[in-house]
């Protein structure tokens, strides 16, 4: 809708279109580096880039920004494609690799040398840093800055041909060593690096730097608006410089927006990789990870993630979004579409002494009160049932409306029951309740109008299936685990209770047919889905997507 894209980026685009700056379609790109799995921050960039293109009847490319061979891998390429598709976006036939442009980028570099705008520098990395100066001090010219064009062309070609060791020489843009912007102080645009590239193998031993490769990749693909995160704001003069010095027509325009930060998690691929490598989590798709694959396994829907990205909007200043907003989005989505079922996570056996031994009744229970078309299902009831341990208290506080000795409670859609006595094991723990039911209260109301405040869920013991349930909490105990002011590492804030595994949970039989693609509301408990990695026929494992209670204050 119009409203969705009334943000400052769309304003810029509107203006460009009015002035016909591009005289063509809006063309954006999503440019991940295939050095890790995508996370929810990337989802924001994906929704923004593909969303802007859709809204303006334009195009959006998927481009792998693979100019740094040492960290990149085809495993990541594949996961990225899967995640973008799963989020609901389509790049059509416009999937590119920056590495496809290595030849052209090399030619552009030669062109810059010919224009006297780039030179081969023999300073070491440390020396370059030293010569660069600081924010308060201008830099010094490299002693190699005035090499002739011929010498530079010769050396650059020999760099490419592998005549020099790694790190011995670089190609630098010749800009201004006293620029107030450090990025403009003769930045390195090519380096020597012998590393096998995931696509070009060992063809190249020199690789272009991001600031050189990115504007030119954008240009080569006909990108009109190159949307990136705020940390590149200081790089924009260099982005523009490269395109201007090469005298390229219709240059793309870089626009920066604030990256998404979420509390109680980390979002840098380097940190996520560490969590995976050091075994803090069960892979990139661990349901506690903020990765798209983790959220998918956790049970998030693409719709809820897109909704989240739209809600948080696009800003020009960094901020931290409460994880509760994300949870709110999935809760709202699942409330509309999740089938309701009864499960008992921490079972307490209840024997209904006055219920006939062999009798089984079936109650018609609605599948989703929010969705009239979802219909009803038959749920069996019998003499022995399970209820949640927390629904009974021997010594209840005031206002405890669930089951107590002598008290009465409503079994959801079934009967009123009253507890008469408890059975304890040798440790004094309650293991069984003895109750009586009121046959007149069938369906959950008594003809005498008797008030029963509490309603609890239940599962018939003889019909129940056993399931395993995994409850997830925040992976970190600190709101900002990346804040290292106290000399701590983010891994020091790992939440030891972020995963709770419950075995021997009891579920109504209908869950035997649970579908990997479905999510369920376990009545009074939360939203759950099958774990796509470990759940098997005969040993079903459910992940808690999110609890029922909305903690996000609107
Ligand atoms: P990381 O810091 O996690 O390694 P990155 O920016 O290096 O992230 P890229 O693969 O280069 O990862 O990201 C692809 C695109 O996604 C870039 O345009 C980047 O700006 C954007 N992006 C990455 N993280 C976020 C975020 N947290 N919020 C919004 N956009 C992001
Ligand atoms: Mg990047
Ligand atoms: Mg990165």
C-alpha cells in the first residue's frame, strides 16, 4: 500500500522520478556477502529493497557480494537463496555475483591508472595506516604516490600475474591525503591475496576492495538506488568518486538507512558464526538464533517477519528494537490461523471416581474461535485424564481459581469436576488426584447456574500421545550483549536457561497428524510447531514459537 512506503527513501525516489533523473525503472539490489546465514537484520534490508522495487514497478537483483574469498562459501550462497525465497521475494533471472565482474573491475582499475587516478603502493599495511593520519591530523603522501602511469600499469599487471607476495603491494585511489574524511585518503582498492575463491578458484590473486567493487557492480547492473546501512555514510564520497572519475553515465545513488538492532540477541555474522562454531547453539538454524533459518525452524511465518519489517519502518538514526515487537507480530499472525489443541506439558494424573470405567465420550471442540471456517474436531474424554501440575494447588492463595481440594473447576468443553483427595509419593509430591464429576454439567455449564470461575484444559490419558516440547527463551541475559564496556565478551551473557526440554508431555491424538507446515496453539500455553530438524514419526518434538502473553507494551 501507499502507506507502507512513505518513508524517506521513497521520498528521494519520488523526487528522482519527478526530475526524471533516471528516466528508467527503479532498480535496487540486495547484496549479501556469502560469509554466513542471513539474520533478521538482513530481512529488513530484503523487505526494503524488494519492497521498494515492487512498489515502484521496478526490479530488484540478488547479488552475492563475494569479493573476499577467505570467508565465503557456497553453503552460504544456497542458504541465502533459500531464505530470500522463503521470505516471499523473487529475483527472477537477476541473480549475480560480484565475482562475475572481476575482469571488468580489473579493466576499470587500469582505466583509473591511465587517468592518473590510481597508483601501486609498496607501503606495508602498518605503514599505510601510519601515513593515513587521524581525524585531527592530516595524512602524509606515500613515497610511491608519484609513480608514472607506465610504471603503475606495469606493476598492477604484474600484481595480477602473481609476481609479488601477498600484502607486498596494493593499488590505491589517488584522492587526497588531507581530506577530513579518512576514507578519501588514498584508499586501497586492490590487494594481493592468494586464496581460493568459491567461484573463480585460483584464477585471481588480486581482489578488489568493497569500496571499489560495490559502486561498479551497482553501475554494471543498472542499479538506480543503492540502499545500504548507515556505517557506509562516510563511504559515499568514495562511492561517488569512483563513478565520477570513471565518467560513468547514469551513476547509481547510494542511500543509507539505520540498521536493525534487536535487544537480547546479537546480529553480526562474525558473532553468530562464533556461537555456531563453539557449540553454544545447534547450528545456524537453532531456534534461538536471530537468523532467518532459526526463526523459520522456531515457527515464525514469512508474513510475520515481513509485517515486523514494515512496522519498525525505515529510519536515519540507529535504535534498538524490543524483541517483544517481533514476538507481537508472530503472535498476532498465529492467533488468526493456528489450530487450537489441548496438551499437558507437566502432567498430573486425575482419576474421576464416579465416571464409568469403560465409558468414552467425544466432545466437539472448535479448532479456532478466530476463524469460523476452521471447524471442529472430536476430542475423547474418559475416566482418567491429565491436567497441568500448575492447575492444582493443595494450599492455594486467595483468588486461585483453578483446582483445589474441595474446590470445583471446569474442564474445558467437558464437565465440572471437584477434587476430593490427593495421592502423594514417598517424597510427598502429589502424583494423583481423585475427583468426581457432575454429569449435569456436560459441555461446561451446570443447569443450576452454579458459578465455577476456573477453566482448565485436559487430555484423556488412554487417548493421549507422548510428545517432547522445547521451550525457548532469549539466548542472552543482557539487553545488549555486544556492549563490552565491562570488559566482557558477548558469550559471557549467554542465557543458561534459554532452552528447556520437556519430555513425556501429553497431547490430544489429533496431533499425530501434525503437519510440518502448520503451527498450533496449545491451549493456555503458547504457539508451537514441529521441529523440522529432529521431529520424527513416532517421536514428535514441538518447538514453542512464542508464549501467549504479550509483554510488549504498545
Ligand atoms: P554483518 O555485520 O551481520 O556481517 P553485513 O552488513 O556485513 O552484516 P552483508 O552480507 O554485507 O552483511 O549484508 C547484506 C545487506 O544487508 C547489506 O546491504 C547490509 O547493509 C544489510 N544489512 C546487514 N545487517 C543489517 C541490519 N542489521 N539491518 C539492516 N540491514 C542490514
Ligand atoms: Mg557487507
Ligand atoms: Mg560483514
